[in-house]
C-alpha cells in the first residue's frame, strides 16, 4: 500500500508498507497497516524529530459495495526513537476508499 497525507500547516507524509483487511461480517471489517516513509515539516508544522517516520494505523469500517468502503481509523506517526527527539503524533481519520 501507499499512504499520502497533508494538513493545513503544510506537513506532508508519503509512505509505503503493508495493509490488511479482516472481515468481521458480510459488510463490516477491521483494517490495519504499517508503513515507512518521508515526513516533510511545513512552515507552521509539527517537528517530529526527523524525515524518516513510521506509521501504524488501525480502524474499522463498512463495505458500501464490492469496490467502495467507509471507515474510521486512528494512526500514529513517529520516528520510533531513531532520532534524539521523538514526539510522535496521532490523527483520527474518516476514510473513503475506492478500489480499481
């Protein structure tokens, strides 16, 4: 999987990693992912201690069709202690996914 995030402070993250979906019923699922990537601090952004960052995500969602879903997820972004400073950050997401 590929993950890309940006916020209004100019912070950006682009990563690549693994993701999985576990169906809990016909339409409901749990999702999780792990990614490694590049973090760029915006002009008013958050200093996360370095450019190399690791992202973990867990969420739950509902399949709207065989190609679309809606989910609520929380992720954690940090440098995993490889830098002197490691404040990390958490975010809550409402996500719409469309498969091609």
